C-alpha cells in the first residue's frame, strides 16, 4: 500500500467521486489523504423529507460513497473498490444548510478494507455529528469486477 | 396496532412515500398491507455509477425508506416513524431496467419496530435479490418529532 | 460449490462445531444441509443476566458461530471460514428453557458469503424468534488463514 | 443526565458488570467515567477456537456488554439498559494473553443511546485493535423492563 498519494491520483479520485448518482445528489469531493476522504453537499429541498429534515438516504449514500473513496486511497490504482455492506446510525436530525462527510480507513487489508464515515450537519451556528457508519469494502483487480 | 388498513390510509401512505428526496430518486410506492410495503423504480443513468452498476446508495435509500413505510402500516396514524439505524448487505451487482423493494416488519413493538427490506434487480430474463437490509425504526407521537 | 454433503462431511462439521468457546457455552450442532446449519442449547443460569433474561452475547455468539458453519456447507473442505462482521437485532427477551438457531446462506460467493441466523427462544408453550442476525463471512484457503 | 458519577454508583456498576454470563466468560470491569466504561479479560483456552484464535463471540459479548454499561453511566440509576441491536467488524485475529474493551457513548438520548466499543488484543509486545462495534441501546424505567 502506498503511503503517499500523487497529486495526479488525488485529482483523479476527486473527479471520479462526482459522477452518476453522486452528481445527481450534488455531492462534492473535499480533502484527500492516505486513508482519508472528505466530501460535502449544499442542501436543497430535494435532499429533504416533507418535514424538512434531510433524508436518511442522503446521509447513507454520502457515508457509503465517501468510505469507498477513502478505500481507494490505500490501494493501487489498478484496483476497484466494492461495498460489501454497511451499517449507519442516525444520531441527530439534520436540517442545516449543508452536510460534510469524513471517512477514515480503520482496516487496511489486501482484500477487505473497513472504513468509518462521520456525517456532520452544518447549521448556522455550529456543526453537529448527525450520522456515523461503518463500511466493509473489498478491493478487486480492475478486470475481475463482475 | 390495527390489523386492517383503510383504503384512505393506504392511499395516504402511498402518496406520502413519493416526496422530497424520494421523488428526486424516482421511487414509486407499490403494494401495501399490514406490515408490508412494496416499491419500485425505473432505472435511469443517474442511478448508476460510471461502471454502469446501480449505486449502493440507491438501494440503501430504497431499503431504508420502504422499511419506514412498512413501519407506518403497523402504527396509528398519529405516529411518525424515524430511522434509528440500518444495515445493508450488497449481494449481487444491479444493472437491470428497474429495482423492486419489499419491506416486511419483523418486530411490531410499541416504540421500536424492526423491518427487513429485500431489493431485487429486474433484469431482462429474471429477477435477482441484489441487497438485503435490516432496519431499526422508532414510532414517536407526531408532536414530539424533534 | 458442491450441492450434496457427504455424511462424513456433515459428521465432521457437527463435531467441529462444538469446540473451544462453543463447548464452554454448551451449544450443540443440529440439522445440517447445503447452505443450512442448525444448533441448540439448554439454558442454564450461567447463560443469563441478573434479571433472568438470556444475555445478548449468548444469542450473538450462537448467531455468528452457526452462520459460520452454514458457510462451511457451501465451500470445499480445504477452505476455512472467517467472520468479517455481523449485525444482530434483539427482537424479544429470551427466558425459556433453551435456544434454537437456524442459519441460512443467502449469498454463495466464492470469497464472500452472507448468511442469516434466526435465534428462537424455546418457552414452555411456544417458540418465539428472539434475535435475527446478518453475518458476512469470507472463505479462505486453509493455509492462508493468518 | 448527571455529569458526575458518585463513587457508590461506580462501585455498583462495576460489581453489576461481572455477573451471570459475563462471570462465566471471566470479564472484569475496568475504568469508569461519564459516558465511558472499560473492561478486560485474561484469555484462557475456553475463549479460543480450535485454531487458537479468540472466538468472535467473546469479542462480540464484551463489546455489547461494555457498551451497555457505558450507557448506564449516562442515565439515572432508576433506569435499565437494553441492547436493541449491534454491529461488529472483526479487524484482526486476536491471539494474545488478554483482551481490553473500551466503550464510549456517542449519542446520549433520553431513550435511545448509541455507544461504540473498541476491543484490543493484548499481545506480548503490543496492543492491537481487533474488533469495533456500534451498539444501539434503550433506556427504560426499571419497572417497565418486559
């Protein structure tokens, strides 16, 4: 596992982060280091439920996807990352103007990688942890994806 | 807990299901019974990742939201349902033309409700379980939501 | 993956099931089929908490271990099975004279196997599902265990 | 929620920790603070599997039980604590001479409490995190336990 990420690799991962369903959700990549990946989103009405709170699915998607990219930072660029499973606890309702997610690898295995994601609600006056997830991922050689 | 749902209650829950982030995701309510809720989605490019597979966040959002509405079928209409936490395993990649979700309540508590959600990938020739979730929910009187 | 288990393999798995910490807990192997493993325990005072209910750890240990042996039934005898992670929901308190566990493989992967375990409380008059778990396991060639 | 624990309360919780199945497992209470509970165990042959590694059930039981007592430190002494569910990831095999568990409350709700447990393998030369769990608990008034 490489301990230093090239600027090229970081740029690639940040661009790769923001595609498909994640673009539809409006999530943006943030700071990237070995074993760590950050992300954020400006919250719009379409992220909320009818009661105004952010939908659990928004937080779960962010926690899962960002954990996957934290895992990408600890494997060679020839590997793909798959989510095997995750668990998320919703700690506080989120109703602020944005969300921030910070994912950290806690097990750097050759095949099985485990990462934690903390999701924060960015409110007017403060920043509150709204959800926490533990995500199990698998590194697979690029060609054996299916 | 009432064992029969009125047509009015079923209609209300089906309409209520399809709002906010869930409308943004294009999910539609399906069949509703006591302790059971179904849903489906026609898959578009914005549900996928760059590799063409459906994003784990789409399945997780569907599993969580549909479990919540299965929980609504076992409580009085004055109650709100909150997701406390959920866990989801991704069993097979999804790449079909649609997803179907079936959620079933397995613990009908007064406060704590547990439901399972099975997500199926609707492929040309068959229908494959792509993810399974176990969701813990809480029933709270409507006025004490926050 | 073989679809029929030899009597020799079944006998081996049943004997192998009841060792170490599992012997200390008094669990016994039950019925075995391809993808399925059963187990039971006669409940003693040392399985309980001070309030008389069976300890969550007893049910969790049974759910995890039995899922592992369900996984053994779908791999070649040269493979070892490791628990990667599990999640368990406690549905009802257990206070009966015994517990029964039934584990079923729901994903038969070459490397990653997923099984569910249902734990039942055997009461005087009936049999109640007291806990349900979803367990992620990995099959590894015997020599590469560590 | 009280922020300071009396010496009497700490002593009571430490004694209460070591009963029933937990005594059978040989776990001992360690350091106690508001929102935190520690525990340890000297590992014996009966904690292990046939391959010499500590059984996942030992770590899961310790993670669950210690999280429960961390929850006891944030509620009034008239409340009981129940495990609703937990999830545990096994990060490294444990084969040392002892285990240590540290549980920390990450959500101090009036009813729903969430705690994390980290389990460490105490090896000859170092100390390695072997498992991590996220536990959802419920505080219930003593008399309404069932």
